């Protein structure tokens, strides 16, 4: 390509020179001089040579949607001085707010320089960066050399986690490990239960001296036992959940709600697991602590909304095989079709306790164009259908009708009494 261009330029210079000789015009002959000098400069100039190493540095630690993320690209020139154009390929979903991923620089031999750019991910997921394209030209910009550095890096962006302050996620079927749910039997809690007789090994600081004096023997203050429970979050991420405009679809709000609930439950020392049904099946067995929360976050950003890989009506059979009826189930679904209703009724029939949190699809997508009367009638019909589904579900489960435009904890108001733990029979 370069040889062809130089040939055309040389032919043009020769044509100008011949024209000057035929016309006997020295000024025309002088016009060919700059072209000849340029050709000589190009032919005698050095060829561009790339000996460059590019390294990308992503932030360490967890990154959540909406946070500022700074990516640093380090370019080192291991050859002679070179004039560079560097492009770091970024995902199409991000918008750079500071700096640039497309830079120009002149690097001396052995010189190393860092280039940084900043963006704020608008949604959760896995972002892939790379490759790095590097281009160099000679001083006349006539010869180019390009290279592609196959440097790929992935950045996990987790869903935003809001701490749910005003929600009492009580376990109605607590287990035998310490937790935050008060159980009406004596144990190592903080809420007063009653007075009992002192036994060897009981802590002396709990001795009730007035009651001991009246009973003529040592009596002990007893407190309610605080136990934990086990919860499995079931996430409906089928194609029917793709209602709204990303990153604010029903599926997106469902994932954010699952992240907030799992964080609060784990903070209350419960075991929490995840079952996400979408284009793929994501299974996270129940566990404790911060590492379990990280596993759940990884599972949440690995979910894909699309063609259903599993019928939601099969979930009761799967859960009954691997989990006892002591497990509390939380279904997060927009309730678009009848499958969630069947699933919840089947689980209730099998003896499971289910809480349904439903982000309302009626608040996701409101058409701005069209016949206003037809739109109003369609919304009223959709609301009637949704109300009928919720009314049917409330016969066998607790249901929270959640407007995603409002905080999730506001939708829990009035549900507090339903989390009261029954006295063991």
C-alpha cells in the first residue's frame, strides 16, 4: 500500500517536471521540488518499529454498580523512540466520565507511562476489557505499524446492596444454631423469659437474689433463646421478567432485592442459599458469613435472563429433594404468568413456608404514545389480573406487592406480625 502511494506521488512529481520543461516555466518546475524532497525524506527515513508492552490494572476488591471505577493502562516502550496511538477496547455499556481510553504519546526508549480513565457502571454484571490496539507511524506519517496486545481483563460489578433497617426477617422455624430470632424457650438471649432453679454450671451473674431469698434456694433469671434459621431465595429470571428498560427491569430489581435480603439474613446469622431460574440455573447451597454473601453475589451477576432453561413448576420437586420443610423459602418474581402461583401452592401443599416478593411490572413500562383511553383500560385490566394472582397467593403464602420505585423496606410495613414465632408445641 505504501509503495503504491509513493509511486503515485513520484509519478505526479515527474508529470509536473515534464510539464514545466514543455512550457519553459521555471515556477512550475519549482512546484515539483517539495514533492521530491518529501519522497526523499520518506525513503531515507527510518521504518517505525513497535516493541511495546501494555498492562491493564483494574481496581482490587468488590465493585458495586454506581461506584466510580478507575482503570489504569501502563504502556512501556522497550525499543527506540516511538510515536504511539493507543486504544484500550472497553465494553459498549460503559460511558467514560474522566480521562480517555484513546491516547497519543511519544515514548523514549525504556520509558513507561500510565494512562487512566474513569467510569461508573450503570448496571451489575461482568465487564470485559481488551484487547489493546497500538499504532505507530514514522515522522512523515507515511509508514504505519500496528499491533494488538491480547490483554483481556474482566471486572465483576455487583448489584447495589441497600441495608434493610426496618425489616424484621424473623424465622418462623428456627434451627439449633445461634441467631437473631427469639424462641420461647430458655437460652442465651437478651429478652427476659422467666425465673428457674439454679443448676451447677449456670452463670452466677444471672442469679436473682430476691427470688432466691423467697424460695430459700438459688433461682436464676432465664432469657429467651435466640436461634437462627435457613432461607433459600428463589429468583424468577425467566424471559417473562424482562419487563422495562435496562438497567431498571423487573429482573434487575429482583436481583437487587435478593442481594439486600441475603445480606440482612446473613447479618442475622442465618443460613442463606440461592436458586435462580433463567436462561441458566444458578444454585448456591446455604451457608453462613461473608464468604457466603460473596458466593451469592457471584451467582446473582452470573444469571442470564432469556430463553427458559427450566420450567418454574419443577422447582417444588427439586426443593423437596434437597431441603427439609424447616427451610424458609423467599420467591422473588413479577408474577407475569401462572407458573409462580402453581409453584407456591405446590410448596405450601408440601409443608413449606413461602414469602413472595413481587416487583410490580405495572410500574416498569408505561407507554408514552398511543390512545390514552386504550392505555388506561389496558393498565386497569392488567392490574385486575395481578390483584387476582396476589389474592390467590395470599391463601397459602405471605405476599409483598412491591413498587420498585419505592424502597423495599417500605413494602414490609404491616408484615411484622406475620413473622412472629410460634410457641413450640
